[in-house]
C-alpha cells in the first residue's frame, strides 16, 4: 500500500490514503484502475460508483460525479416530500439526487430527466424499480400528465460561470460533460430556464429547489421571484453550498 499511496500522491491525489484503500478493496485487477486514476480520471468513475447522502449509485465514464455538497439539496427535498408526492429530478446525471430523496421518503413517485443520453442510461439503471428516467431538455422531457402536479422539483443544474470552467480541476473539466458544468456568463443560464418553466409544472404549494454557489444565491432568489415563485435561500457552511427554493404561490 505505501507504493500505491506514493503513486497517487505524486499524481496529485489529495486523499491518497483513502483512495488507495478504495482501489485495493475494489477486487478487480489493480493496475488498470490505478493507471486510469493517475492520469486524472475521477476516482468515482474509476470505481464505477459514487455515494451521496448515504446512497450509492453506479457511475459510468463521462457522467457527472455527484458532489457531497448536494446532500444539502437532498435534505431540503426530503423535508418537503411525503409518500405519494411527485418528485422530479431535473439535470439528473446519474440520478443520485432523486434516488437519495426516494430512499429518504419511501413511496414518492420519482421522475428524472437529463439532456445527455449517457447520463439518462446511467440514471435509468440506478432508478430501476424506484423511478423513471427520461431524455430531453428540462421540463420538455417530463410526461405531460405531470403538468401542475409536481410537489418537489429538484435541479442540480450547471452553475459554474463560463469563464471559470477552465479553472476547474482537470478531473471535472476533462472527464465530465461541459453540459453539466457550464452555466453561462453568470452561471445561472439554466436556472433561468428552469424557473421560467417550473411554475406550470408545480402543483399548488409545490416547490422548486436549486443548488447554486453562495455568491449567486441572491441573483437566483431574484430570478425565481421574477418567475412568480415565493423564493428563499438557505446557506450552509457545513456543505459550502446554497439551496434556493421557489414555492408556487
């Protein structure tokens, strides 16, 4: 193990000891896994799984890796959902967010959607028996019968400003789809589109929940208000994230 830790550390892996333990525990031929990791492929894609809010999901190469800070979004969604609630996970990637909510609140009707067909295939596998994943552009992907019936709509949409994408760690910018990272000039382009569409899909009293950076939270609140939603924000020092909510009046 010391040699493996040294190789990982030399490749820039900050948590080399933890990564070495996970790679050794994988059970597959170690060298190909290490070779993928030392050239910068995300550990989660190498292992083939990621964990969010205590829930493990399968992860395919090229699919967005769920960030631990998104547990903050899961917490908010789980408080709002009830058995029988319609929960939608937009920009779902692997489906980790929606699955974590469904595990926290058994009995919800879970629907997920993403524009990337690779992500949708990954999500479909993770949500088998729990929910359904659709391919399409934001709410246009949803079954029409859900219009006006969604109780909780969660969206971990891309919110990295275009000019900051180049500053992301190579693991993200080289191995995750730009579609899942680049949020436009101020990082909120997709949030604007979601806010504009959400009202007609939310049930009366239904809530849209989006994740943003702390510095973007005020602007996100304003755009949800402009879309006719009653907006609020919860900043979390623990998770280093902001969850902006918009409730249909």
